[in-house]
């Protein structure tokens, strides 16, 4: 068992090393500059990030009442499945622009930036693995990637927490313009588990939280598969 642990750790270190080498090669070929001030090395430099982003006060993802670390409030915990959700930023300014570029303009660099930023806000709880809100094969082929998976990969690389593909999505549902009740109905039964999550504390990543219906349904599916607890992690909330 210990040998397997060492092998997994060694494999994780190799993946991190490959990621660093690839990023350095890309930077040599096409140097990254801050989109706001033109400074080199980062798509948004630390100074511009501090000036142009608005952080959110931790709150229950379902009703927005203030809670410690974003934990689901006692009232909502009786009708929802997430233990809590960390959503550090408001969907505004450069966050909104970056999310749009990530989802619709093929800007994978935004996933690296956002993944690193949200990884700094992980809740102070035991986490066994990271997963992500899955997309359908058609959506992934059209975009070229699943943005939630890219975010989860970056969080995994930065934190060393294992990344697992735990969910499968049956069909795409267009939720634009729907209220919470309609969104809940549209995603009900739309996810199935790929593997047992018995006894695991799972962190699930997504890009944006609107009503929380999708994360809630994913958490329900993971708990059916045996997860002890499920905590959400997303970049921004509308």
C-alpha cells in the first residue's frame, strides 16, 4: 500500500514537471503579458488583479446568507446536498471578461489563472480528491475542452490533491433565462457516477454559480455514490 502511495506521489511530481516545462516553452515562443497593463509573465499581473477584482463575502451558496467559509446554512442544509461552496469573486470586470474568453474564445490561459486563484481559497477541511462538473461529449468537442476540468486540473497541480473523473453528464441543458426551480428540473437525473466515492470528502469545481442547481445535483449524485461530503469550488457567482 505504501509503495502505491509513493508511486502515485512520483507520478504527480512528473506531471507537475511536465506542466512547468510546457509552460516555459510556450512563454518563450509567445511571451505572456498582462492584459491590463502589459507587464510580462502573467495574463493578469498581481497588481491589476488586486485593483480590478471584487471578492465576495463567504455565504451560503443557496440563499446567500452570511456563513463561515461559505458553509451551507442550517436551513438550506436540510434541502440541499453541498456541505458548502467557495466562490471567491463576483462575476464582474476582468473576471467576467476572463470567464467569457475561457468559455467562448478558447483562452485556456484563463483557466490556469483562475484555477490558481481559487485554489488559494480552499476551505480548511479534509479533502480527499477533486472532481469537476462534466460536460457532454458534444459540448467538449465544440469548445475543444471542458473549462471546469481545466480549472480542476490547475487546482490539483497547485495543491497536490488528486484529480478524479467521478461524474458523467447525459445531455446538455441550456439554462439561460431559467429560474432556480426550472434549473433544478432541467438537471435532475442528468448526472451519473463513474466510480464509487465511498467515504470520500470531494471537492467539485465549476466556473460560475448562478442558482447552484447544477452543483447541487452533482453533489446529490456523488453522495448516492457514497461520498461523505461534497464541497463546491467556483470562480464567480452571478
